């Protein structure tokens, strides 16, 4: 990443389980169950593994965005809190026991790393959703949690980590899935929360029922909202599942970011490395593998794009 000039990257700072026995020889940071909340400080499987990532980022001069929760069951996430405290995917945001445990974990992670020069921002959750809820649920939750983080650390940025959904009353888009508020997120209102420092949005048209060219409109819509709110916005996740030739899909989106917007930064999903002992182990088909070969997807979407973003005016102060 450092060689590519990727100045900021996201690294999961969450990993929960309800039963440590089911995660034998796997990394997890906390256990949540009927006996309470237990942090894992084992040097092989626990939080010290995250220590190593933060230390490596410090050494390489790469800044980190650390999401503190996952909406999905991968690595535990909100479903782990649901199982432990008998909440649901929608009641999690207002359930007292779930929020107490969540804030205890935030307290641990923020205080552990807030003095590290590698920290760029804290993120409340990766892609929070409250399907079918009024958007005020997540707005109130994001306000409360972001204010709490600011009491722990006043020196770093805080972001929500959402996909950038618009609500019906925003007057943006055609009322279809991304614009209808179905997932309980209102990008416009959330960006106005004083304790959130910048906005995030993602794009997976293949999953959401849109064509690839629509993403260019999606980018410019978020850029316009950011300008109106006088806050930066980051195109935080996007990608293609093509095995090769990802640049044919993703390249035009990067061109839109560079040439038509003031979007502060973008991060393709996701960085892949070929140097693992087990060979190729992609988490999903979106991975773009590090490759210095001329014309490769990584050379175009990584090296070339990073260099052009750094030269873009105005240069985002990352």
C-alpha cells in the first residue's frame, strides 16, 4: 500500500464471537454471551494482532480508518450482539445492553490507539442498516455514539461508515432502492451531525440493481451534498467482480472522482496480496491484487489512480 501511495486505508477493528470455542485458532477481539463481555488479549488470536497492524501502519506511513462494528455477521458484527443480548438487527440501535457493550468496546479501542500517529479516523460501523426503520433511528444513534467518541478523543476524525443511502424526502434520485430510505439511512441528515466530520458512500451496482454507468451519477450526487453541507465526502468502497479487466468497470468511476468532483478520497474494495502462505485467499471476488505489471488492474486502479489523486486540485489533506 505504501509503495502504491495509498495514504489511507480501512482496517477492521472489530471481531466478535459468542463462543470462543468456535473460533479456535482464529482471530477474535471479544466474546459476547450470557456471561457478559470478555476482551481477548491473547497475542496469537486477540487484540495484539490489531496492535501489529497499527504498528506496521506507523512504520510505513499509512493512515488507518478503524471501523468499530460490522453490520453483518462476518467476524461477529451486530448479529453477535443480537445473540448475546437478545436484541434484533433493528432494535440493536436502541437496546440498552447492546449499546452498553458496544460503547465499552469503543472505549477500549479508542483509548488503546488514539495516541498512534497511524490513526486517521474512527468509524461507527461498516455499512449500518436498519431495514424498514424510520431514518431517525440511525441518525439519533450516530449522533449519540459519535459524540461519545469525541469525549474519548478530540484529535481524530469520526465517520459513520454508511453506504450513502438517500431518503425519499431528500429530493434526490428517482425513489428507487438507493433513494427510498428502505435501509433506514439518510445521508443528507446524517452528514449534518456536528460530531461526524465527513461523509462516506459505497457503490455496488451489481448487488443493488443498477447499471455500471449509474455509479457516475451516484458519485456526483454525493459530491453535491458534501459541498452543500461544507463537509468532505469519501467514496469509501466500490468494485467489480470481474476476474480480470476490473479497470473497464471501475476506471470510469475513478475518472469521475478525479475530473468532475471534489470528492476528497476514494478506496477501491478491496486490496489483495499474493504473498500469503496459503496463496490466493480472497475474502470476496472484488479483491484487486497487488501487481506491478504494466497495464494490470492494480497498476491502473492502484498506482496510476493514486498518483493522479495526489496531483488533483485541491489536494485533500489526508
